[in-house]
């Protein structure tokens, strides 16, 4: 079974631009979560989607948003990029609430904001 | 709120040495506990997990036991190899009906010298 895939793997943007990252979960997984990893703050939860609905959201500004499609694929968007948004963005999928909650991670998208 | 504390790194050992990475947690209810490993330039890989008190997770020679009385989930391996060099993250999540949100420790960088 294929793992979690994320595209693109690397991205360079400039301040003020916006970016969209994509995540395809493991087949049969309906829950997708996003995390930001930085050297200073470590791994922080961004949000979780299940059945096209955002179930949980971390403590990030409104510039960070996401969505989930009917096939469980998810996208996250960051608008008005800031230098501090440079990070590794990780997507994880799981079967969903009430089921096995183990999350499996993709390889990440490394975003550099100049 | 929920939190995870890991022993500070970096940790440097010689090949075939015994490894312990300490992890303690603070959480209400009955969290599930995980160890993830991150190799350079990659996403997170699930190493092992435990979902209830006294459970022992094991994989690839690594073990960790869920100790509710000491709120700990220490990672151990009897004989490390150079290929075990990576960053190790301890994490928790709430039970099946809870939020699908992982709370991570700060990570412990492990280097094994031949």
C-alpha cells in the first residue's frame, strides 16, 4: 500500500506571496493532519480534517488554512508569507476518529521564504 | 494542556552500546504514546506505540513501556548500530474518541559512532 505523498517536496517563495501544499493520504485513511516543523518551535499541530470538515485547529494565525476533498486528499494554504513561515510542513493520515488513531507521515514539503 | 518532555540531546554513543532516551508526559485521561524517528531529509516514521498502561511497544530492537504511575515512556535498545543515527520524537495523542492531534517532545538527536 502506498504511503502518504506530499507535493511539492521543495518550494521557494518570497514574502507576501501565497503557497498551496498538497497531501494524498494512505488509501482508506480518511483523517489528515498537518504539522509545521521548525528548529526553534519543533513540531506543532496546524489542523486536522475528517470527512471534508476541520475537526481541530492549532494555534496559528488565520493566514494558515486548509481543506479536504471528498477523496480525502488535503491541501493547506498559507497566504501573505512571512520569513518565519520557512519550515518543513508534514502531513499525516490515519483511519479516523473512533478507529485506529496512529498517524503515518509523508516526507514533507520544505518551504523556504525569502 | 498536554505536554511531552524528552531528555535533551544530542546523544552520542558507540556502536553496540545500550541506549535509553527518557520521555515523560503530562496529559489528562488515557493518552496513547508513540515514538517516531526522523532520518536526515525525511519525514517521520512510526517506530513503536503503546495504547494503554503497562503495554510494551517494540520494533527493530527498540522497546518502550507505558508507565502510567511515572507518566513515562522511555525508549531503549540493547545494542545500537550506526544506522540508528537519527532524531527521535516521543509523542502522545488522546484516545480513540479524542482529538487526532499529536503532541510532540522536542526531539533527541542520536549519533552512533562506529
